[in-house]
C-alpha cells in the first residue's frame, strides 16, 4: 500500500509518501532516527508488521518541518529520511 501523509493548499501539494509494503520488509527502520525533525513513528499495519508513518500532529506541517531538508535551491539528491531508508520506501511530492 502507498500511504500519503501531508496536505495540499493554494500554494501546492506537500506529501511524504511511504510504500508500506517495502517498509514492512525493512528490519532497520532508519527513518525513525534519520529524520532531523523526528516526524516518523512506527505503527502496526493490518498484518501487525511495524511500518513507518508520519506523526498525526505533523501531517499538516510537513512543508515547514521539512523545509531545512528541502531548500528551494541546491537540493540534495537524497534527503536525510530517504538516506536512512535503505529500501527506498520514502518519497516526497514537492
């Protein structure tokens, strides 16, 4: 399953997307410690496998919370959470 966490408004679409199928197979769960803002948490999915999600209180603030990692100019190819996720389960939409 593909899970989208974030929001859209008049300025754009701001989502962190997690492929929970890939995430469930991950044993490291590096995203939880790899995010400088601490946005990730682990929750059991429908099959009781731990998968990453974005904390409920942060979902409407991903644009500002991720701003330091996603500057308008000179963006790195991989963001800290993506680097920490060794299975490429995390993407961003803005």
